[in-house]
């Protein structure tokens, strides 16, 4: 199959032939529908992510939307090594993946993966955001920042903007200016 193959740590992946992933108990081989490229992918190729240190040769790409043999689609993060998401065929363990509805564009679904989790995890899992709390999203113009703004809205937060928040406001995010003050109404928490 054709794939983006990494032959040396730190080297750019190159389009090349790679052995098809073998079907096995608990692992289905699926067809690639859409894949994402993130800074995470660059960090993995450069051996900077301890939970995903791979021995070359391997296929690059951490996340994808794939189509299973029964026609359903799922989002997958971190296919089993040496396989990655940037290939015609991707192995999908039975316990991995999240269903992607038929009416959701697969490119959008895969774009919500790593970038979407960055915002959601900081606010919900790490920050335990409660409805009515105020959230300040620095970098709300980037993909992860925009998804953090949307996550904050879904969690019921009020949104604040530092000076220069005009970009986010121009994209339809109703933001309130945040004024520095020596007196605060509640504790300041970090979601990171």
C-alpha cells in the first residue's frame, strides 16, 4: 500500500510502499477516509513524545477517520505501530475508535481530534469548569483556541477576552473584556 513512511527518526515522511497491516484477532483493517496533520505528528517523528516512541521504518500520522468493513466510519487516534494514519489502510483495534456519524464530514471529524481534545480536556477534565465561571482563552484565533471557546460555551462558561480579542469577536464569539484587578471574586484556576 502507499503510505507516508518514516525511514529515520527526525526525517520527513516520504510517500512509499509499505506492507499492508495484517488482519488479526481483535484488529480490523480499515480504509483511510481522512487524516489530520498536527504539531503532535512532527513531535512524534522527532521522538519528542514519550508515549509514542517508534522504531523506523513506520508510517506517520496519529489520527484518522477510517471506514470499517461494514461501511461504518470511526475516528482513531494512535494506530498500532508500525502503522500510522497516513496510509491507504489503517489497523483499528476493536477497543479503539469512536463512531463518526454519516452526516458529519470526515475532514471535520478528524480535525476535532487532537485540537478539540486540547481545549476540552483543559476545561472539563483538568479545570473542572462549572457553568457561570469565566474562561479566558489566549490564542482563540487558532484551531485549538477556537475549539476551546466552543467547549467553554458548551460547558456553560462566560467568555473573557484579553486586549486584542477582536479576531475572536469578528468570528462571532461574544467575549467580555477582561480587566486586571487586585480584587477577584473567586479563585483563579489553571486548566493546564
